[in-house]
């Protein structure tokens, strides 16, 4: 359809006699070639020609005649006018190439590869001779080509020009890819690197939180490169494409079947509720086709002509309306965000456009067609009858045209053409200055009209100048224009005009800049920032949970698990609270944990401490009672010294539970478990010694018994000492190698830090308990078998019951201790200490205290013996 404008810059070296430039107001003859080209020749004697390729017309498919589809894109005529404006300025500037006048030829490619090759070959080998009302000979010499707008056109031209090393300056923004032509030293680009635009799109999506987008791309090599480059960036930045639709590059409007196929592929994606953001890559014909299939007269979607979407459009896209489409409403693109080649308004350009009239500029071979298409009128033709209301007067004003037909403000592509013309002029000026210097030294052997195209290359590569807008124009080492891409907001007016409002920019030096307060969003969003996500945002306290079979942008929201939180929206995973903190109920923040331990101040601690002190006092009373009645038979029986040791040990057992209360420290942690183990070992040893004494005393009464030598305190003391020594050795080994220390349990309780004593070695702790259990089992076994011995003062049956109670308490202690957490573990151990101690005190000493205090008459040997025999 349309793509190539061939602009030819004609460059005379000398013009007549003297140093004046040729007059710029001479009539310029027009030659119409069979491919509807327009030659614009400014003036000259000896010339260097620069061709400019631009998209100005369509190649019509035969079936399109039914729809009267226009063959002229009026908006692209500004590209031609921008070149004319630049050439006029250059020719009127005495500081650039004095005595030299620029001229140019313009050709159209018709968006066709064959026509592009044919036209390029015409430039190289077809001779043109002009006589523009100036008496001087002309010798045209091709020096530079400016074009084309699309990548295909530029590459087709480069294929022909590359062997001849003729400089080609392209003004379209497209990805160079890996084409060999782009590696040629003759290929120059008057636009920044396309990669900046890709990064600008990504930064724009991230800035507004748009993670679910649709992509429309032109179905050609450029579209394929765009998708292959952009999609990895999207994935890397956690952005998903909801769909990717390819739009035909050249759809035949007259082919209804092809048009409906395109519509069925594209339109359903437009009316989806999600995504709200659509990326459009292609050319201006892409957007024309998109508008056509959107507004096809079909009842299923006619009422849905207004699609509320945010469009992100790339630099090659421009909103254009031609022919039948001029009745279309372009509100579809209200609020669109468009990337464009950086431009700056040039002083005098709009005034220049207002001077353009079809009769006063007869040399412009495109102007008549442009005028008729733009103002929907016809110039008088004797061979045709035309209504007077449809005749062109020639007085129509360009500034009355809506922007999709022709913009009065200079577009980015026109700005690039303007700069390209100046770049060539400055390069030739540099060559001219060098030629002048050499003519002064070698007698005039070097002349500019002998210049070969390849000789222009070094001067173009190093070009740097300030244009009339005050901007520095230069090319980098990659033969690309430096600078930036503008980010514009499209504001559409009811009369089908629009305004580009610059709201940001993207460049390598300045990075990404956006002023979101300046953006006018599509009306359907009520001026709120649009939301374009696959799933609703997960609030703080929740995390994303991937949906099976869906892209990573589509997810459910799951509450953070215990111990974790999320304080931001849309977190992929919840964060672990610090060890000394716990998550709130809503899992959106962490609070400090409370330090907890079994305190003397809380009810449980007070109760246990009270019991310990109470039974300590009771034990002390029993001890005092026994000492006071030490000479009575019931106290003297079974070794009263052992009874004293046992009572003192029980007193200490009750008191050793107190260090388990309160906040642990180094002293209490070191003392409490070893002290408990040693003291209880003494208690059990005393009980076992009492039992063994009874058994030995009974067996020693038998005639000839060898156990008589063991009767007395010797055996009992040996049992107590040896058992206590073994337990003490275990405790010393424990303290020496695995000393207990104060510690904090951060994990057992979700909201509390448990202050505890780390036992250092669990094995040593259970070894201490195991040795006590071993002694208790021996005592129980011996007492059980000695319970029926015929002795008035036999304590075996009381010891049996006390050991049974003791073993029951500590067997129950182990699983209970392991199943509790925090301060309740300490409470279980204190309770076990108190319960077992009370059991021993009650079972062994309560019968004796009963007799001593309440039945003192029975505390007599004769009475006890008599009562027994009775």
C-alpha cells in the first residue's frame, strides 16, 4: 500500500556568473512519471542530487475500486513540505554553501518492493535534464537518498545503494535487526535507537502497574522483531501478555472474506474486559485497518464502537483518515499514550504551510492530488462535469483540515527529514570548505561537482550542528541519531482533530520521565488511573497463589501462614517475622513478642511457691518432732540418723523447687537441675537404706547368719554414700562439659519468647532422672518383698507404697514434660518434685507422727510389742 518517498536534493556548484545563489522563487517544472512520482527541481547548473523517499500514496488493488478507497495519504504530504521548507532555509542562508543551490526529486514507492527497486535504479541510471527558467546547463549527480519511512522500503533501497556506497539517511523509526544492510557504512538513521522505545514501554507499564496487556503487531519482519524483543522484557519485569494478535500489513479492503477474517481475529480481543491496556506496533496503515474493522457496519458490534482501552502506540504509528474513513470517529484512541520521534516546533514552519496554494506552487507534482483528497474537491476539468460546490477554489486553508488529514505542527518524521536535509548540507559545506582550501593551494584542481557519493561518508559520520530550533544534531558511532523519544498523550476532540500533549520522554541519558498528572485518560475510566491486571491486587496480609494452567500474572490471594506476614500488596511470598516478633491477626505487620517465664507474681507461680514453703515448714516440724522424741522406740527404730537425713533431704527437695520459679539466670540454671538430682538421690538412697536395713536385720536373726556383721549403721551409710556419690559424679560431668545456661525459646509459642534454662545436654538430664528411677525401682522391689516381715517396726509396707507413688509421679512426668511448652514445662517439673516429696513425707512419716503426737501411749516398746502380738 504505501511506503516510499524519494526525495532528491539537487545541488548546483556554480550558477551563472558571480557568487550569488540561484533565485529560489523560479517556477519549477513537474514531470509525472508512470508511477505517479513528482519531481521538484529548485535550480541549478551543476548539480548533486539527493532523492527522498516518502509514503504519499497507495497502490490500489483492483477490487478496491468498488469502495472508492483513496490513493493518497494526505497526512504524509507534510514530509514533502518539511523537505521543501528545509531546502528553502538552506538556500536562503548565506552561511551554508554560498554559491550553491539545493534541489531535490521526490518519488513514491507505492508500498511495493518492485516499485522501490525500479525507482532506485532510475535514480542511478536514468538521465534527467531540467531547464528551470535559468540559462545554465545541468548535470545531475546522485549524492544522497533520504528514506524511507518503513523498514522494508529502507532495506530495499539499501540493497541497491550499498554496492555504490551512496549514503542513505532513513527517517523512520524501526528495528534494524540483523539485516546486512544495516551494517553498511552507507546507512544512517536520523532517529534514536529503537531499544530506548522498548525500555520506555516497559517503564511505562511498571510505572502504572499494568501487568496484564494485549499486544497487536504488524504481521511482518518488524512485528516479529518487536515481539521477540519485547516479550522477554515483559517476562523479566513480571508483566504478562494476555494475547498477541498479528494484523496484516496489507489487507485488501475490497476482499470482504479477508477483511472479515481479520475482524474475527482482532475485534473479540478489543471488547474483552481485560486487559485495559493494549500495545500497538506497526505503521499508520495498521491503525487505518484497525479503525476499519472496528467500525464495520454489523449489528453485533455497531453499538460497541467505543472501546474503552488505553492504547500504547509506537513511533511509526500516526492517526490518519482518508477517503471513506474520514467519517470514522477516532475517539477509540482518546487518551492513548504514543511514543514518537522527538520534535521541536520550527520557527516559521506553520507560516510556510499557510502559504501553500495549488496554483502558486505548480512544481509540486503531488500538490494537486493532495489538495483534492484533503479538501474533498476537484479542480476544473473540461472533459468532466463537476458540481460547482465540489470544485476546488485554491483558496482553501490547510489549517482548517483536521489533524488526521494534515497536521500543522511538525511531526517527528518531518522533523527527522528536516534534520536530514541540514545534515547533508553541513556535510557538503565541510567538503566545500576543504575544496576551497585545496583550490587555493593546487590551482583549482579540486571541484565540488567532481564529488563522489562515498566521499561524503566521513563528513556525515562526524556531523554535528545546531538546527534552527536550537537543538544539537549529531550521529553516534552506530550512525544513529542521539536524543530521545517523546511520550505524548493523545487528546481527541469532537471534530476529529487531536492534540499531542507531551507528558514525558525516554532516552539513554535522561532515562524514563513521565508526568502522570498531565495525562487525560479515556472517558470510561473517569480520569482515574486505569487498572490493567489479570487478578485483583492481593492486600497486605495475603500472598499470590498461582493458578494452575495460567500465566504467572493470574493468581489467587492466600492468607499468609502462621509466623509470616506481608506488609505490601501483591507480594509473591510472605515474609518471616523476626524471631522476637509475631504477625498480627491480619498478617500485615509484626509485633514484639512478650518475654514469658514462670513468675513468682502470677497465680500458678504463687501457688507452687506456697506449696513448696508450706511442705517445707511441715517437714521442718516433723524433723523437730523427731529430734524432740529421738529416744522413743518409734524414732529409734530403723536407724534414726537415716530418718534425720531423709527429713533434711525432703526439706531441701521442697526448697529446690523454688529456683525453678522466676526469670532464669546463670546461677539458677547451673544449680537447679543438679541440686534436684543430687538431693532426690539422697532421699531415695535413704529410703533404700531403710529397706535394706530391715531386710538385713531380719535375716541376721537366723542362726549362723553371716549378715550379722552388716547389722547397724555401716551398711546404711555405705548405701547412702555410694548412691549419692554416683549421682554427684554424673552432675559434675554434666556441669563440666554441658553446663546449663539461660536461653530463649523463640519458636514454641507464636506470641511469646520463653525464658528458660537450656539444659546443655538432654542426655545428661535424662541420665540423672534415669539413675533416680533406677534407685526407686530397687527400693520398691526390696520393700515389696520385705513388706510382710514379722517386725513390729517394719517400715517396708510404707516404703513400698511411697515408692509406688514416687515411680508413678515420675513416669507420668516424662510424657507430660515433653508435651508441654514454655513455663508449663517448668510447672510440671515443680509439681512432680512437690508431689513425689509429699508422697515420701506422707507415706513414711505420717504414721509415726500420728503415734508420736496423737497416741503417745503407744510409743513404748512393750505396748508396741503387745499390740503387735495381739
